[in-house]
C-alpha cells in the first residue's frame, strides 16, 4: 500500500510539473494596440528615407495625404505618423517645382521638402507648405522660397527660410523652448518671430521687402538696425526694409491692399478644396474627407485645423450669399458650388478682383524683367544649399540611429524576458525529470521481473471473496520516459543560456547604436554651426 501511495504521489507531481512547464512556455496574450493620440509620440516612429534630389512625380487627381498613404477607418498606432523630419507640400494648385541644377523638377502634393530646396510656384499657381513645428506657409504665384532648414529636435524649433522672390504668408506656431527660432530672410533683411501671422513680399522692381504683420509680434532686422512690429487682427501693421536703409513705415493703404490679396488667396484655396473633395455647401462633412481629418494625421493637426477653418468659413459665406432655397434647386454638389460662387463674385468680389488684377499685372511684368537676377541669386546660393542638404542628411541619419537604438533596447528587453521564461522552463523540466526518475524507481519496484509477467494485486471483497488483477510490467517504459524528461530538461537549460546570450548581445547593440547617434549629433553641431 505504501508503494501504491508513492506511485499516486509521483503521478500527481508529474502532472503538476507538466502544467507548470506549459504555463511558463506559453506566451501571454498581447494587448491590442491603442490608437496613438494626437499629442503623443510613437515609441518607434517610422524612419525617414534618405533625402534625395526630387524626382518627377505623377500629378495626382486628388491630393496625396501628407502622412500615411493608407486610409484606415481607425488608424492603428503604427500607422499614425507622429514624427516628421521634413516639411511637406500639403496643397498644390497649378505648377509647383523645385529648382535643381539639372533644371526644374515638378513637385506634387505630399512631397517631402529636404533642406536646401528652392520651391518655385508658377504663374497662376498656389502652394502650402506644412512644417514639422506646426507652422504653415502659403506661397503665392511667381514665388521662390528657399528652405534652408526646418526641423524640431528635442522640442527645439530651428526654422530658417528665404523668400528669393514673390510673396509668402506665414502662420507660425508658438514655441516657448529656449534656443528655438523661426527666421525669414530676404536680400533686404531678416524677420524673426515667436508665434504670429505675417506676410513677406519682395519688391517688384527694387530689392525692398514689405513685412505685413497681421497678428502678433515680429523683430525686423535690416543692416544693423532692429525694429519690433506688433499688430492685432483688427489693426495690422507693416514696415518696409531695404539694404543700407532705415526701417520705414508702410502706408496703411498698402497694408489694406496686402490683407485683401491674402484674403483672396485663402478664398481660392478653400474653393479648390471644396471642389476637389466634393464638399456639399448644404451639408458639409469635413470629417468624411481623409486628408482633412486631424485624427488620421496628428503630426499635422495644427495645419489641418487651419485648413478646415478656412473651408468652413468659405462654405458659410457662399451658402449665405446664395441662400438655402437657391442651393436646394441645384442638381448636385458641384452645381451648388458653382451657383454660390457665381452669386458671391457678382455681389462681393468685383471691386476686390479689379484691385488684385492690377497688382498681379505689375508683379508678372517685374517677374519677367528680373529673370536673370533670379538665376544669379540661385547660383550664389549653390554652395550654401549643398551645405544645408548635408547638414539635414546628417540630422536624419542621427535620428535613424537613435530610433534604431530604441528598438534595439526594446529587443534586448524582450530577449531578457525570453531568457527568464526559458530559465523557468528549464527549472520546470528539471523538476519533471526528477519526478520521472522517482516514477521509474517505483515502476521497477512494482513490476515483476524483466520478462514482463506483471504484478499481482489482490483486492479483498465481501465475505472473504475478492478480485485478482494481473497488470503488465511498466518499469522499462517508465525508465524510457524518465530519460526523455532528462533530455528535455537539458535542452531547456541550453535554450535558456542561448536566450540570455541573445539578450546581452541585443543590449550591447542598443548601447552601440545610441553611441553612434550621439557621435553624429556632435559632428553636426560642430561641423554645421549656424546655418549658412
């Protein structure tokens, strides 16, 4: 009876050891990935591609999204872009190109703009550039803008742009980080801001620049003179700067004309987006348009919200001018827009258009006359642009190295966890092997010889009767199982050791990647210095 009790205890022990081994080796259910919120940054952001010379992209029928090409109903965390290394062309109407040594190259919506790129907007065109810091730039027709640098690193904004010709409107995101800057250069001087809305318009016939401040405060530098210009939306202000000349106040009429031109620019942008995305003036639903849904593109939320506000304002104006009854008579979305737009132009825009066309006529004539001067200016910037691109490439490579280090660290932690699990499995296997050995000894004790006669068990019955049962010998089979259990335990120990070695290697790679990233950052800071 003692032997039988021992056998039962061993069998129970084997069952418990097997269950423990299974639980140690089975992976836990992985939690579902929650969508990334607009403000958080992904732990492993998508690596940017190495900036190259812009190629010739196909012109899209509908605007490409500046973030993720896929349009899932509910974006997963890994599909949401939360880190950007380059500005993005978020809106293009007409012809927009980059100026390269081999000639102009077409730019389409969604194109990334590396540092050192000159964006040129042709006659009749429009473009909007989204910057990684949340700022937005509107580019008028016949405008050339050099992106010297535009990035955010460790919360610090570093943006330097140059308007080579034409006019640009800036909606600048606020930044309180010490050391941040947002500078706009022209041949006449520099405008630096913290968070404001302003326009820079290069003179048509002479190298002057008008700085029109629509909201907030800017610091204008011309030569060795500085002047702070502060305005509100109700009272915009402007100054004019020129080389070797004092900062001059601009006539209020000139300021008013500039405000009208940029209002018209915004209306034309809104009209293009309304038509492009078939937005119904009677019942607009901006959330149904993927490119205008901030939740899909949290990296560009500020710019998308501004675009949505412009569209909503324009929809309200057009719908009010046309009237609900007239809109209801139109056959479809496009017909409603055309009806309302025609009514608006007839009632509101006639005087505005006359003033704007006079400005555009003069601007186009000056643009043609200064063609050779623009070529010379680009040639003078050739070396500076190359240095800007090299500095940008170094920054991107440094960021890639940092992100690789983060992923390697995560891999090391996962390998460490696997090593611990393997160690637990090895311990469970060892327990199983010991239990198997005990079972083999008991089996040998209860078996009857090596010939397989078996064991005779007599069970007492009522009135002195009983039953006689003969069981086959099991000692040899149990010994085989015990040997297999020992082999499994040894393999588990080897797997545990290998997992621990992999964990150590992964941690070493993580440390090496972080060291490489730090080295690149140091080289960039020392080599690039201030932007050329």
